[in-house]
C-alpha cells in the first residue's frame, strides 16, 4: 500500500524511550494522508537485539505510548535490514484518537477528570502543567504576577491521587485550585498574609472550613494568588499592588488596572495558570475582577459558605466564592464548598442543591423569566430578549442617596478594625517573629517599613479605621440603620417587590457608581457575573443578582446566557492570539 503518494503533510522527530529494559532510538516520520496517517521508523538502534526484533519491539513501544493496540496498525513492510525504514499505517478512524494530545488551555474540570480517568493524563501531570504555566507567565514573559507562592505539597497529593484514580475522592478530584491570600491552610507551606509583610510568620492551627471542604472534595491546594491592596492596604482599593506580591497586571491589557484584592486569582484563572480559584468579596471583589478578565464569578448569599478563619474586612458583608472560566466549573466548586459551619455565626443550615446537575435542568431559556434591568444598562437587553426573557426597565432606588451618605464605606472602617483584631487573636506565630495582635501593630509595622509597605499606597484607610467608632457607638448604629433602609428595605427588596422580577441584571461594575453589585454586597444577596463582551480588547461582564439562597437559579441563568453568547476569548498572554485557542479540544 503506497500511502506516501497521498501525503498531505510530514512531521519528523527523533525519539528516545524505553521498552522493557531496552532503549529505543529512532527517527519518526508521521505522514498525514487523506486516508489516515503513515508512520515510518528509521535508524532504529537497540544493542544486542536482532534487527527484526528491534523493529517490532520499537514499534510496540512507540504504539504503547499512545495506548493503541498493535492490531490496529496495518504493516506495510518489516525490513530485515537496519538501514531500511519500517513503515506502518494508521487508518483515519484511529489516527485522530490514537495521537490526540490533551490540550490544557481553556480546559474544564470535566475534561481534566475525564482525561485522568482515561489515563490520558495524570493528576501529577496536571499539577506540573499548572506550575510550569505559572513559571512562564508569573515572573517571566508578560510577568503577570498573579501568584505569590506555590506549595510542594501539591505534587505529593497529586502522586497519591494518581494511585487512587479508580476511586475518585469527590467532585473536585485531581483539580488544582488557587486560594486567596486571606484563606489559611495548615501544613502545606502557604501563609495567609492579606498581602502584607507584617503578617508573615503567622501560621494557622488548622485549615479553614472552606479548605477542609475543598480537600474532602479531592481538590489540590496548589498556589496562593497575590492579594492586591486588600484590607491591609492603603488609600486605593483598586490599585493592583501589595507588599508581598508587587503589581498585578491585567492579562488582557497589561497596562490596564485590575480592580480589587482578588485581582491575583482573577489573572491566574484568566491566563490559564489554574482551572479555578476561591476568593472573598466584601463589595464587588469577586465579580469586578471576574468581569475585566472575561471570567465567571459567584459571590453567594452570606451564610452559604463559612468564613471561619478567613482574614476579614467585614463580617456583615464578607463571603467566600468561586471563580472560573465556564459556569459549570463555578457550579462544581460552589457545590463542594457550601455547607453549614456552627463556628460561623452567620452560617445557615440550608440544603445545598446539586448546582452542577441543575444546569441541564430548567430553565433552558429565559422564556417566562422576568428580569429587571437598570436604565443605564442597555448592552445585554438583546441577548436576554433573544432567549425569551421579559425585560422590565426600572431605576435602582436610592442609588444617589447611598453614594452621598457614604454609609456602607463608613461602616466598613469600624467593622474592619474590630473583625481583623478578632482574627489576629486566633493566630499562632513562629519563634522570633513579632506577633501582630491589633490593627495598630500592623499600622506601626507598615510605618516602620515604608520602602516595602508604602511603595504604592499609603495608610489613609487603615488610620481612618483606627479612629472609627465602635459597633456599640450610636453613630455606627444609626448609620447601619440608614444603610440597611436605603440599600435593602427600600432598595433591593423594594426593587424585587415593585417589579415582580426574579433577578436583577446589570453590567458588572462595582467601582465608580452604584450598581447591582453594591446592593448585593450590602444586602448580602447572591450575585453571579458572566462574560458579556469587549471594549477595545477590554472584557466586561453581565451580573445576575437574586434573592437569598437563589444561587441555583442564578447559575442556570448564567449557564443559558453563556451557551447563547459564547463571549469568552482567552487573553493573548504570549502575543500570538488565535481564535482557535478558544476551542476546547
């Protein structure tokens, strides 16, 4: 059979590998034809083995690397001479599967786990790939600086999981995950510091509740992203900088800002350094970075996910939540980490739905779903109407009053000081390290180390927090009542009741003007952002806000929108962007 006459392309390389206790060295030519793929092995050399056996053993070894049984191949010739090439042919029906290479870029949890189960890839290989990707993008190449530190323990866990692939541990078996720099772990070399060198040297006596849930689900705690201008930061809450990590770049537009303390883990997921991440949000700090990285981000209802042993800003508003590329990945992570924690006073003992399974259930479109959209939001109306949604245009109530009163921001100053000092009281410190016991200890440390701690930001917010009234002060009590009235009673709750809607939709923007993320934050209601589009290569998202514990419904809406819009395009971090990289192969 003369396959070379129909050759379309030739790929050649020299390979060296073992087969049994023998070493095979050969030049391999793969000739892609209309009918399939011809393979030619030349110059095979195996010491002290007859020529014919060399060819056969080398062929078997080569074939076994692709997990294809020998009878699939139709041998053209088996030459008795070492100088003659050995040829065999792979039919087209087998060529595409036999020599497929797993593509990590834009992959999903489902694809990774399927690859692990089929033994196409290993858990250790997945972790190594992510570590290599971090090395290539974090401090080299574009120098995104999305990750502060990685843990060697990840490879140890991966090795153990590879030995147990026949019995997967849980929803996230074999999946590396990034956790924010305010989420404490035990015994894996990661230190939760909220971006400040003042916190280095502390260690947690146990994993936080969320980390325990992740480990139970089989996730591998792999890395810790940069916390940019978190609570232990300065005057700007949008500057992508921290003392520990430096400046985090935007993976889409390197010179553009990346808002919020969750910028590091947003950059890391967007640039395919890691499949999914866990962050925390006080007001927009999950959804806003997700929006400008073309990611899916979920800030759940306060009480669905435990905050125990997470460095806080405000126990009244803080919530952990997942970030990923497709909606289903976010649903899987949310399902894994949700649950009641008696140690968190705001935790709710509610049933956790099978979020990932419900995506395929209703709704399959937006027909008969009533959605409220603010007057300023026009961009996504056509998307929603095309899917059958009923659009109700209505202004967000009290938006100007919330802005002018500055009630939410003022309350956070008090809450941050008191809540972070409660957290500091739970920590242990390494010998020889001066422990941080109060917020003033931290501000004093920062003042004493201006070159590292005040390189970009100052301490305006920290010092204002020190001077803020306590929670028992009447000024705080009155302001809390005003804020709840404006944002909740006569705000988002009134909005839902007046419009008789099931969700509020707006552009995802927690910075610069009152939007639905602000209302969701103050009310502690769930919010999901999904990629919507691009403005001069800069991504932006669409947010779905719901009533308490309606995460399942929001994920369904987000999934329908995602499948209709297909809006996400990965960033061109290597300067060679192709639309083909968007396709998951």
